[in-house]
């Protein structure tokens, strides 16, 4: 089996796993609720702006960070949103673990 076949098999396996399918299902449910979708969009916009500023080495905007924290606290009061964030975290952990496995395999070339 070549590397591309293995990568395609991995992509298939990820799409079959519980973490992927649960996250996908919950994301769909949120998108079908206009009020929750709007709140999530606002939260994700703030999160993106904060992450982008961090990547760019800009000074942290404490007001935005506080706003994001307040929105998160409000969002997780809703059971659907709490499940969504839990599923998002589990899926991101899965992706991080897979990326670490791949990075470890080629680490000697990166040093």
C-alpha cells in the first residue's frame, strides 16, 4: 500500500468514527436553529479574531477575550451547545493525536 492509499484510508476511517459523526450531527442541529447558529457564529468570529491576533503576535485584546468568555458561558447553558462544544473538543483531540503520530514519524527530518 502506498502513502496516498493509506492517507485516503485514514480519511475514510475518520469519517466513520464516532467523534466525527457525533460532531457532524450536532453541528447540523445547531445550524438548523437560527438563534443558536447566530450565537455560535458570533462566538466563532470572536474566537477566530483572537486566534489570528495571537498568531500574528499582536497584543491580546482583553475586551474581546472577556466578550468571548462571556459568550461561551452563555452558550454552554444550552444543553445542545454544551454537547456541541464537547463533541468539537473530542474531534479536535482526535485530529491532534493523528497529527502528532504523523509528525513523530517524520520528526528526524524536521530537526
